[in-house]
């Protein structure tokens, strides 16, 4: 999970929370034109995009760049239903651009961190 540097969102009235189907504890900011990432978190993510109604963001971590699916922001953390790890930031950004939101995202992701499934990029990667 991502730790926020802020305890609260600036101007919380500017965001509309709407529950997503099949996600009882997780909610996302609704609307395709509404930004996914709250202002207090803007420097944490490389990109954001609504994909088939799912809030997706790309974030760098210590060992990978992650495509995070169904991102929902709380006061001090981000919840999600899937996190696909890519070795390269450009590959994660291309996957976000090209993915239709169905099945798994394209490209050489090495691991889906929630389920620990290995992906196409893990075949030749002994570090995974």
C-alpha cells in the first residue's frame, strides 16, 4: 500500500465518492472526466487513467513500476484490487495506454502483487 504524506485531502468537497460494484470496502472517485488522484497525492503517481470504468494509476516503487487497478484513496493510504509489477516505467505506461481493462494488462509484467501470480515478464527473470 502507498503511504500518503498528508493526513487529509485538500478541499474534500471537490471529490465524489461512489461505490464500485463487487468492491464492498473499496470506493473510487466516480466519473470518467473526474481525476483519479486527489491533489494531495499528485506527486506520487506517474499517470492516471480510467480504463473500462476502473481507476488505474502508475507508480514507481523501489524495485518496479506498478500498474495499480481499482485505486481508491483514503486519508493515509491507497487501496486497490490488483497491482501489476513491471521492471521498466515505460512498459508500465505503455500497458496503461494500451489496456482495455479486460483480463490482464499487456506487456511484460513480472508479478501481480495481490495474488502473487507470475506474469509474462517473469519467465526470464530469476529475481522474481
